[in-house]
């Protein structure tokens, strides 16, 4: 049996400084990811060009997904400490650029660059956990990072809204500066210095192909138009081209063995399904409660607390379960919570059940996501050699980032398409994303509720699919231990 480690072990002298540094890194990245939405109305009023407003969010998401591919190989060849220093400085510079942007076009460009830095920071944090913490401590480290993300998920938008009301939207980006400086001060000398493999030249062609693939599919699923099917076909072509390129490249940006390898692909699949279904189910929950159920703007805004609370709590429970169960079994338990919670929230919305039931089901979905992602990362890094920790972790985070982005995009596509079909005007609903004073008539409210229900059904399908994916992982092949590697976590169980 694995000896009890516990969360308090992260505060011991061995792990305290790296843990604090990574907590601050996750705090700045999660704040940046979650808080900007609160500033969108003020940004549109100040800079105009509101048609570009969605790209203030989308540009950051796409860039963050791409950035993790860049940083993984760099960490393997240059070390986590050097990668941390570069990315935290870049995050400070790009946050200042966004705060000073005089036009919407320059703000979108700044957000693109900021997304690269923030995505790289997350990649550094995940890889550093694999390099700094042993297998016994990793589940607790992931749980700690999930808790930080959860706290920022609850408090970040509130802080951002207060900053916008008192100081203007630029203060939302300025707030990154003191947090980034704190991260630099704490972690500058604390993360691992040594590199674990020889530096390799940047695979520019592979990066360009994957970037084009990410952008093509993002545009395809963001708007249902005649060109969507064309972009999906282009995305499939680019995926095949990326596979061919990776097989012939000496040091590809993503190794196919890290994606499709027998020890890795089930972990990627179950995590991608979980984050897609969980994100799509929760992202429009405040809009549904406000416009579809008549809740106050404040109550609707705080609805995201429940899936976030479920996620953070389950991350700690997952760490405890991994002390007595195989990690694959823990993932299977999480998939059960995902399936039950997603079906329950769709059913509750379909029958206009009590809001308390909707929120409880949303918390159950969050618990499933938290359990799956925390245990999945622990299993993934237990199967990765130190020399490949950056690439393996970054490949997984790239897939998770796509899951976050595409889950939200598909849910929004279903919702807005149905509202458009029923009312002929989806723009009124879009305005509710940022307008706390807007109201809708009964027809629009009913259309929105129906659209949200069908988006939940689509997300429930993804969530239910985590169960066979988790079963495949449970029955999956156990790779032989490589020389010089620590025993896998599941092999330590009695």
C-alpha cells in the first residue's frame, strides 16, 4: 500500500517553494483565462469594432493551445527554470500590451500574444509537477493547482467586475502585473535547472500545420455556415498531414507515440471528452438561468461556483482515492459522475426542474471532470520518462485545451442555432452575455431554454462516452518499465 502522503506534505521543506511558485503561476493563468469576460462590454464601448469582441477571448484560447506545444520541447531541452523565466516575463509584457491597447485590432493582437505566454505558463506548471514531485505527491499537487484554479474561477470574475466598475477595463490586465512579479520572485530560482535531453531545433512546419488545424476547426464549430463543412474537411486533411510529417521528422513538435501510443491515447481521449462535455455544459449555465429562468444577474453569475466547487473538491478526493485504488479505477469512478451528472442536468432543464437540482447536477459534472483530469495527469506522468516529460505533458495539455475550446464552441453553436431558427434573431441572446440590464420576452426565453437543453444533450453524449473510454483505459496495456524510471503509481498498490 502507498504510504499516506497527504496535502500537508506539499508544505514541507522539500516542496514548499516549488508548490508556492506553481500556485502563483496557475493563479495568474486562471485569472487571465476567466476574468476577461467581465470586461467585454466595457471594452466594446470604449474601443468599438464590437464584431471583433469574441476574438478577445477566442484568440487567447487558440494561442494557449498552440503555446503548450512549443514549451514542451523547450523544457526538455533547456530545463523548466529557463522556460519559467522566459514565459513569466513574456506574460508580464503581453499583459501590459493588452492594458495599453488603443484599438480593438491591437487588443486582439495583444491577446493572441498573451495567450501564447499564458498557455506556456500552464505547460511549465504541469511539466514541473512531473519533474519536481514524486508519484506519491503528484495527485496532491494537481489537487492544489485545481483548487487555485477553482478559487480564481469564483473570485476572478468578481474581482474583474469590481476593477472594471472602479478603474475601467484596462485595470483587468494591469492586475496581472503584481501577480506575475510575485510568481517571478518566488519561482525564479526554485524550479529544476537541468535539462533532461539534448536541445532540438524547432519544428516550424509541424507547428504551422497544427496551428492551422486548430484554427480551422475552431472557426468551423463557432458558426454553422456553408463553409463549416469545408473547414472540417480542411481540418481532417491537416490532421493527416501532421501525422505524415511527424513520422518523417526527427524531432516533431508532437510525437505520434505521445498521442497514439498504447499507454497514452486512452488518457487523452477520456480527458478530452470530460473537459469538452463539462465546459459545454457549464459555460452557458448563467445565461440560461438569467434569460431562461428569470434569475437575477448576480445569482446567475454565481452559478459557475457549483461546477467549479465540484471540480476542486473532487481533485482532493481523487488524490485520497489514489492511495488505495488503481488510478485507472479512480478515472472510471470519475466517468460515472460525468455520465450521471450530465444526463441529470439535461433532464432537469428539459422538465424545468428546480434550479437547485440543476446546480447539484452541474456540481456532479464538475466532480467528474476534476476526478478524471487529476487522476489522468498522475497516470500520464507516471508513464513518461523524465527526458520526455515536457513533450508528453504538453501534448496532453494541447488536447485538453482543444477540448475546452471546442466544448464551449459546440455548445454555443447548438444553442444559438436553435434560437435563430425559432426567433429569427440570435443577437438578442448574444447581448445577454454581457448586458446585465437586458430582458427578453417569453418567446426568446423559451427558445433559449430549448437551445440550452439541446446543447446539454450534445454534451451529455460526450460525457457518457467517457465511460467506455475509461473502461478501455482500465483494460489497457501496461507498458514495461523503462530503465531508470520510478515505478508507476498503479504498480505501487498492493
